[in-house]
């Protein structure tokens, strides 16, 4: 891949991230510095509240565009690219026997061949699966989620049987991207263990589970449509980039491509190794949704928290995964309900900022310190479960609550609304941390990443709400860095993921919990739990 005279220190690696709303590519040097990046939006089809669909063709074109743009911006010679890593949302991609998209949609559009992670069409199927109490569910926190893949495939069988029968492969999105790049059908332990019930610690699928839930065909086929070759993240896939993929990306044939991972988990490996002890840090990826990832040497079983998963993030270690189905999206939804929202959005647009960032800046202007901002939210209490509770209650039917409303429609009230919303995200995170600690998975720090968690106000309020230090890394894009770390391993730059994490990730800032405002948050946290319980009782 490199010319004989080229210095290995001049190598670069490419990280590619496909989120819910966009694809991105970043070029990184050997110290983890991002030299250039590019972004391309992707379409999200929402025909109803529980349906969310995308196009694998559109996503692939967006990925290729981003790689070419980032390489051009960095003025980078393709011979210097040592490896490529992918991460993506845990969305279900379906291809037919001609390796072409096949519709998963009532629209019948074959381009709409992805059921997105946030799609909840399979809630009924998930509940039926959970009622069977199969032992495999012990490794997903006791309950499977409609956001996972087997309920979605079961929905297809029951509601779109022709699509199910005609499907050649069911891919997690990250695995689709590595197949599209290399032609290899290998799946990542990250994707199939976390979202498909693969038992990585035993290196097997549980055929009895698939037969019991109604997906007998997948077991009878020896899992040929969901993955027979399962490899750890960072493993080189196939023979690297195919001729067609290399041409479409503007790179060299044979450039190493790593087995990928779920986007949140890439953020995890881009952050949790910053102080040399992955078990001390909970990775918290704060984006449209949020994801928490805790690494342990031995398996820990935590009710309502997914896992324990073996080799799903850090190879050779166990992972517990929780999070919130709506985090950044919950803040957006919350703000949209306020009468001042439209006017505030116009102000933010004039300033060239997203609305939450503009509001966070204004909150800081009104407070003597980021921690003091909690006083602005006095009297307003929020449970932001607009998309249910992912962890620690695994309740897709949970509902949001807003308490303390008055006739005050002012801009200051909007700031109070926003601050209360941020604190409420922190209290949901605290519940996950406490549930894990009760089961034996204690953490010392929250290692934050994700676009919605970049503002210093948010980081400080999260530290105060949880009573745990929040640390950030020097990488401006930890998720992209995480996928680049996989590319570094595939390209032989680093021997393994643990070494690459230590080489590429560095601590930037630490936000200590401010004890002066501890009582404020203890009181608000008690109110949060009380309102949550009220919502359960009202639902009943």
C-alpha cells in the first residue's frame, strides 16, 4: 500500500461514521489528530410515528462522497491511507438475491430497504419474544428491544412475507458497508452480539431461540442470511477495497477495511481508553439518542441494561450497554413545545447556531457558573421519555412528563425549560449508573462524546446531576476517531484495539461534580423518579 521510501509516521487512517441524519468521513494522523473531514446528509423517511426508513444506495453514495471530499480537503495521497474503519447506526439493511435493495416499506419503494434503529414497528414482536423468556435474553438485560434486529426481521416475516422470503442477506448497517467495500460477508461481533443475540462468548447463534420466536428458516439455513463468519472489530475484511469500491471512493484497490461497529460503540473506543483504564470509564455518547457503555473484565448481569456482551467493543472484555432512546431528540422535541420556540429558532439562525447551542450560550450568560444554571430551572421538572425508556427499565411504552408549567411564555422561561431538560437527561443517566453499580459494575468517570454533548454547560450539568466527573477527549469527533482506530488495527498500524485506543485518544478536560449544588440535584432527582412513577401508574 505504501511506497518503499514512505515513512510509516506519515500514514493516515480514515474513519467513516453513518449516523441517523448524515454520513461523515475523517482523515486522522498517527497521533489521533483529525486532518480533514466531510459530511453529507442522508434522507430519513418517517411516514408514521413508529416507522423510520432509509436507503442503502443513498448511504453508500454519501459515504463515497465524504471520503473523496475529505481526501481532497487534506490534499492526501491515497497511497498514505493505511486502513479504513466504519461505524453506523444499528439499522437493518435488506438485499434481495440479486444483491439489490428490496423494500421494507409500505410505500413499496425498493430504495427504502433499511429499517432504522429508532423504528418501533416491531414493538408487538419484541413483547411476544420477551414473554417466552428464552435464556438468550439474559444477555440483553432480560428484555429484547424493538430497536434490535430479530423483532424487526420477525415483523418482516409477518407483515411483508415476500420481502422476508426474497431476502438474500439481512445486514446490520455497519456490516453492509464493509460488505459493500470488500465483498466480504463477515459480520462484526459488535453488531451481531449487541443487536442480533449472537453469543460471542460461546461463538455461536442459539438455534433454539430463532425457532422458538418464529424465525425457524434462519436457523434451518445455518444462519447464512445473518452471518456465518463472525470476527472482532478491527479485523481486516476480505482483501480490502474491491476495484469498484476503490474507484467510487477515490482510493487504492486493496486498502485494508476493518470489521466495523455500531456508531455509539465507536464513540466508546474513541474515549474510554483515555486514561489507560477502560473499566473505570463509562462511555456516554450523547447524540439523537444516547448510549452508555461500561467495560468489565468479567460478565455482569444488570436488569434492564443490555448485555453482558463479549468482545462487542473492546475485544476480550465484556460490555454492558444502556442509554436513552431520545436524548438530543428529546431536547429538540421539548423545545418545539414552547411558544417561544419559533422566535428563538429564528434568532439562532441569525447567529448561525443550532437552537440548543444558542440557548446553552444564553444560559451561561445569565449564570455566574455553569453549575449555577440549575437554579434557572426551579419549579420545572421533566421526564424526557418521548420514545420510551431504553435503560434501566427497558420500557418502550414509557411517556414523557413536563411539570411546573405556567402562563409564562417568555424567552427566559424557554431558557428555564431548556435547562430543566438538560438536567433531566442527567437524571436518566444517573439511574443507569446506579443500576449498574447495584449489580457490581461501578464506574469512576463519564467519558462523553457525541454532537449533542459538546457544549461545556451540558457537560457540567451532567457531572452535577450524576455526581460523577465528566471527561472529554482532545478529539473533536470521538466517534469518527473510534472508527479510524479500527482502520488502524486493520491496516497493521497498531497490533490491537487496546493499543490503538491508548495511542489515539487523549484527555482534554475534566468536569468535576460541583458539591455546592448537590442538594439542588438530589431534590430534583427525587422529583424525577416520582414523576416517572406517576407516569407508570397513569399508563396502567
